[in-house]
């Protein structure tokens, strides 16, 4: 193959068509090796602190990619401003596949809360793949006299403005998700923001607040110990860890399917061949049993799929959270 292309190139050069020959040569190399990527270290930016969901996912998959690619895959935490600082860094990086973004749901909530972002969530990025998801659940203090969403809705409507719900912070996914619950059910419960999930969970256990939307991986120990009661999971299917707890859909609330997702992006303009290779490589890893087990230990689900599937999810979330923020008149801190 290579010899035939060299002979073809020589004939073109002999005819004086140098430009045509060089183009033919370049095309020939591309056909033999369409994606010579990666050839150096790949930087995966996580716009959150170590130990967060996106960080766990990046550090679980990075070494496996490095082993396949024979280059280093470096996890780089760049937290701040609810993920905006690290996300902006990737948006302005060269679109060559060597700087990637491993992010989470706040990617889709930040635009509604911060209209003047230093990047555009659609135009500044190329979606690669939804890597994982973690289930959200609504939990209540065990002494609250409710054991289902229907009972909670009935109680809240009988006592408007009296029940308190906690969140790890104003404008975060748990805050917005609870406001979505309020919007879809018509209940009036009052937001009490905390500086992090630990304080919110502690006050829920003490009974200072009555309810909270929480990520499955953070609230599971408290549910198992009976310190809080789980009323429903916000996924399409029941949680494997709590098969006895019905979904919101099963309880007549089909619009309350919400997931905390984790996904990989590249800067806009990244070549399609590199995007395709990244997507393919990630899907191979996400299909491995051991990767699924690693994520399951964090109460996460390996997802995978096409870039188009991920783009559709992100677009739908951008629209949903913009509606919730506007309806609840939520302002960023």
C-alpha cells in the first residue's frame, strides 16, 4: 500500500504537480492512520474539588485510558464558582483532544443561575459521552408522619410554608431539584441552604429540617441506619440498593425523573475523528464489568452511549433548569 502511494506521488512530482502530490501524500497517510491520537499526555480537567462525583469518575477511568493509550491521563482539579472556573479553562483550550472536561449536572444549571458566563454551554463544547449517573432521592426525618410522596404532598398542603427542606447550597442541583418538586406538586416548603451536604444531612437527622433531596451515594448510610426515611427515587427504575423504594414515576410523578449525571466534553472545534475515538474508547471502558463495579461501589451507574445522546440530555437539562430558576426566582449567591 505504502509503496504504491510513493510511486503515485513520484509520478505526480515528475509531472510538476507538487501541490497535488503533497495533498495525495497527506490523504494517504490519513487513510492509513485516521487518528494518530493521543501522542502525548491528556489533561482531564475536573471543575470541582477532590472527592466529588466527577473527580471519582475521572480518577477511576483515567488510569485505564492511560493503560490503553500508553500516555499519561492527568486528572486536574480546578474548582471554584460552582464549576465555572475549570469549565472556562477547557472552553478556551486548544481543540485538539489534549484538554478535556469531566463535569457534572452543574454544567447545565449554571447558565440559568449565571447568565453572563465566560463560555456558552452549547457553542463552546463538543459532547463526547455521558459517563455515569447517580440517582437522586427524596428523604425525610423518620418522625415525619409520611411514608410516601402522596402522604408528603398531602401533609405539606395542609401546612403550607411550615415544612423546611435542606440543601447543600443555594442554586445547587439538590436545591433546584426540590424546587422542581414544588413546581410539579404545588406544595409550599421552605428552603434552608447549608454550606455543604454534611451540615444539611446532620440537621435533617436532628430534625431541624424535615426533608432533603440527596444523592444516593451520600445518603445511603443514613437510610440503612434508619436515621432518615427514603420516600422515592428520581430515576426511571428502582435503585438496586433500595428495591423496596418506589420511583417518583410509580407514585404518579412522571416529570420528576432527575439524575445527577457525569460527562466528558472537549472544546468546540475538536476534530470529529478525535471525538469519535474518545467516544469509542470510553464506551469500551464503560462496558467493562470491573468499571461498572467500581462505579457501583460509589452508587453510580455506568452509562455510555453516543455524543448525540449526551447532547440531547444536556440540552433538555439546560431548558428544564432555566424554567425552574425562573419560576422560583432563584438568584445565585
